[in-house]
């Protein structure tokens, strides 16, 4: 069986890697993922300056997944550029960027471009927009402006992390924006499903402190939404790769994401809860499913989702 993935001039020995935000804030965490069975590594979204993030509790697991409002805690972009400069592993490294303003994002990307490092940026479009406006990824005009500025300032292949969309008109509108940028080589679908509210019955309280308890959902809650976003963008985007993220906790969901069109698959909530051994387990489960179905390689079923 061959579970490798070759794309954008990179080779991944496994289609699985971490979702930005999970096991990737510190060098120690990044090294755990790099030394694991994961096929790649992505860093926590970084900002110009280090950030402590929101007050705790800011992450909670639930029976159906997780809720978080971390608030972009990170070591500042220089920390991750330093890690990238010292990075010598054949395993691809992605650098997630989420500047507090577009200018910050452009500053970070310009320094990354100047270093001519092999790592690819994954620009987080769930990054804050102007006050009172929705996150960038939900503001199509602002997204187009940002992608135009990034294409000009960075002027090398890059990717974006997309929030989930829930309406065919939004899939079409965002695909039209994304298709206008040839340097945009991949999209990662999806980021957490925003602003859910998990309530604890006994305490009659929200379970996380920030934002009155509102936070992004991950895990089982989001799998169908993630699969829909992967399939829609895999169909609507011309000549770009789609990376699946959302609800992957076993070989079954990894298989579904690839069947929906994902080139590779990120693991978030499950990795946070299980640790990096999740990569060995999920990969073995994926291989067993392929074996049972008679598939030798991922490209024999990638994007081959049937409809009724
Ligand atoms: C939500 C933002 C804080 C604006 C971006 C960082 C982020 C966070 C976070 O750091 O709270 N959590 C997520 O599930 N996805 C994200 O993209």
C-alpha cells in the first residue's frame, strides 16, 4: 500500500498532519509532530508580536468534539521563522500566518519571502477584519483585496485556511475570488465552525471564559460541514489543491475527506486529545480500509465521491 502524497514539489510519506493551532505553538510541540508519523508540520498562526491569548478556560473537549476561543496565543512570527530556518527535515513545513491587520500579514510574508525558505505559508482567513466586520473569509471583497496584496507582496506560492461556508452562493462567490489568484496553490477547508456555545447543565454555565462562552467548534460537530467544503472547493477551484480539516478521528473520516477531494488531511481536536500517536493509529486505520476496498494508492479514490 502506498499512502504517500506528492504535491507542489513536496512529498509526504503520510497524508496526515496537524491542524494549525494544535501541537504547534512551541518548538517542543512542533518537534513532537515532526518526529511523529505525521506527513508534514504546520505552525500555530502567528502574529507580528507574541500574544498570550485569551483568559482560560479557553479550550474544552466535549462528547462531540471541542470548543475553543484561544485568542491567537503564539510566540510571534520571528520565533516560527527561526524554527523554519533551522528546519532540515524532508517533511514539508507550513507556516500559518494570521496578522492582526493585513499590513502585519504582509510584513510577515515579506520577511518569509526574503528568507527563501522551502516552507509554504497557510494564510489564516479567519484572521480579524476591521472592527464590526465579519472575519476576513466572510467578507469576499476584503478577501480579494487581501489576496491581491499578498500575491503582490509575497509573489510566491501560498495557501489559505478557509472558514466553513454554508450556502451555495458563498461557495461560488469565494471560489470566484480564489480562482483569480494563480499563486494561491492550496486551500485548507475548514477552520473551526465559529461562535458555537457549549453549556454545562450542572453549573448552568458556559464552559469557556472568553466571549461569553462563544468559541469555534471542532470534532464530530463539524465533519459533514468540513466534507461539504472540501468537495465544493475541490470541484469549484481550478488547478488548486484542497487540504481537508475537520472531524478526522479515525481512518474512516480521513478516507471520506480524500474521497471528497482532499489531497492531504489535517487532524485537530483528535490530535489535541490523543497526542501524536493519533497519526500512527489513523494511518493504520486508513490503510486497513484501503486494503479492504482493494485500493493501493490514494489517487485511486481521491475525489471519486459518488452521488445518488
Ligand atoms: C479566531 C482567531 C483568534 C481570529 C484566529 C485564530 C484561531 C483560533 C484561536 O486562536 O482562537 N482558534 C481557531 O479554532 N481557529 C483560528 O483560526
